[in-house]
């Protein structure tokens, strides 16, 4: 489907905010396949949903190659093609919840904050924190780290019933270790490389205790006790 860009701007830490006009419905943690070109690059880019509003949907994306470079140059009113929403998102939970995001992994957590009560946000950045104020609108407390301090350094997992996390694999791995043997349950959204986004190419395969799964279709969100990182 073709839509129109409403806003597209750099927000810091290598990330851009893109808002596209239209009416959308999706679950927290799902993604869309985006493209703004015909033939090259071949593949559309999988981008996590950041927010759904009355007049449109927004995404946070990182400039990583030819496709996201083209997207970063889009202006208000430009056409963009989007398919989705795809994937299995975060499961709704009740209790005390920590949302843990690293880098571009913060993107899907905003919508979780909007949909789940009683969340604290832990956001890890490379150089300087961004979007703290935004996350403050949908969570009780926002904690950030940057530089040499990792977000996992300041999190006490036992304070929470659930951790909902998205970010680089080493961060997710660390969180699985931290929650192991505790009562805290964790859902992780994987950032595996994707190609088709719809379960047809197997590029995104990940390991779970019940065999290989497709990150795009069976995930990207998995319960910590199921996935093997
Ligand atoms: Fe093709 Fe997942 S990206 S199967």
C-alpha cells in the first residue's frame, strides 16, 4: 500500500523519526516492511512501530544502508510503500514492568508504555540520551545510560515482575542471565537480520528450545525461557 510521509527528521544517536499518514492498527512490538524505491535495493526494510496516532503511524529507524538512506531523504508529502503489520509482538502483562531498550531497540517500547500500566523505562545509548521526555509521558520513571555505562549496569531485575526488552543481542543475553533463577519473567524482541519479513526466506532463523523459529513470523518477540541466544 502506498502512503504519504508526514514528518521525517533526525532525532540523534543515528536515529530518525518518520511519521506516515493514514489509519493504522497494530499490536505493540510489530513491524512494517517499508520501501520508497522501485528496484534497488531489492529488499524492503523491516522497521519497528514506534507509535500509532489518530492521523498516522510513526517509526524510529537507523541509517544502516542504501534503503534507509533513501528513506532518510524523504520529505513531507513524498510517497512511501508499506506492508504490514507483521510479526508477533509483546504479550500484555500485569505487574511491575521494566522496559529495557538499547539503541534503536528503544523504538517498540514506546507503544508498550502506552499500553501497559506501571512501567519504568531503561534506555541505553551510545553517546547521549534522546527521547527521555517522550518516554516520560508513557512510563513512571525513565532511566538512561550512555558512554561506558551499560543499561544493564543500573537495572535491578528483581524489582520487577516482567522485563520487556529490545536491543542488541549481547544486551538481551545479559538480561537473560540476570533473570535466570529469579521470579522475573522476560520477553525479548530480537533484531535478527530479515529479508522477506513474512516467513518465506529463512534468513532470520533463530534458535529456541522447541527448534528453529522465524524471527519475522514467530517473533520478533519471544519469552526468555523459550529462546536460545
Ligand atoms: Fe524471511 Fe524471516 S525474513 S523468513
